[in-house]
C-alpha cells in the first residue's frame, strides 16, 4: 500500500513553472492534441483510396517518429505551480493534451452546480448513431467528481450509478452535476447528460476523500 501511495505522490507535483511558461506550453501542445482529435472521426469516416491511405499513414509514421524523439515515460499526473494553477492535461475527459478528451472546460456556478456543453463526434459511437454508454459514464464521472471538489469534498470515485433514460445522440450535448450532501469522507453527488430532446442519462455517485493529498478548491480548469 505504501508503494502505491508513493507512486501517486510522484504524479502529484509542484513543477514550479511560471504562468508564462504554462501558457507557452498550452499554446504549443493544445493545438497538437486538437489536430490528433480531428483525425479520429476522419479515420472512421474516410473513404480514401488505397494510395491516399498509404500516403497518409506514411505522414503519420513520420509524425510519430518526430514526437517520440523526446518523451516522458510516465503519465502526466496532476501538476501545479506556486500560484496553485493545477494542470491535468493528460485527463481522459478534459485534458488539454489528450486527443480523446471531449470536454474543453467545466463551468462552475455560484450555487455549486458544475456544467459543460460538449460535442461527441462519430468516434464515440456505441449503438448506431448514438453515444456509447461507457462514454456517458466517463463524462458523468468527471462532472460528478468535479462537483464534489467544488463543493469542498474532493475525492475518488467510490460508486457511480447510471440510469439510461433514452438513447444519447451523438453531437452537441449538455452535462451538469451538483453536490447533494456529505457524510464524513463521503460526498454524494447527482448529475445528468441531456440532448436536444431532454435528459438522456442520470447519475448518482459517491466520492471518497483519499488519505493522500488531493487538489483543493482552487480553479484547475483555466488551462485544462
């Protein structure tokens, strides 16, 4: 157990970067992730011929060789500076450097509600023409966890219960969540995803404050 906690601690670090350097890195790596993100639906939808596909793969191989020349050998983790600017750029839901991340920003209202408007492209398909149920769970897990954090009870997911009320379409969607109550180290949170025709998925989650340090209530969404 101690080894596991040590591993977590190594991925939760103050890297001491200045605000200017964080902004420079965001401007450099964010567009790269956007470019890779744009490739995902293209890989699904393209009807390019044999020669064009082979040529595209050659370009991609060259890009991978360039990007792989200097890289880290561990996850991005959670990084912050002396100003408390938290960065979770590897996060699968809202990481600035993660091309599969569907959320660009989670918004916070004064009443504690968190919400996000987002778009799910064809790469997130499950049932024909609709969002995969696991992707809905992925998004809601992030939103509910953020609501717990904003409510002053940050924690790790203990349970996540979903009710799929209707098929969730691909395209433009809205998600939101809010802390309901706390009991000791447990935060109870509710939320949902809605589409053009109303609520598609409802969720309830219990988030448990861990024994190792977690992010506090400061805004960590400024640069994703």
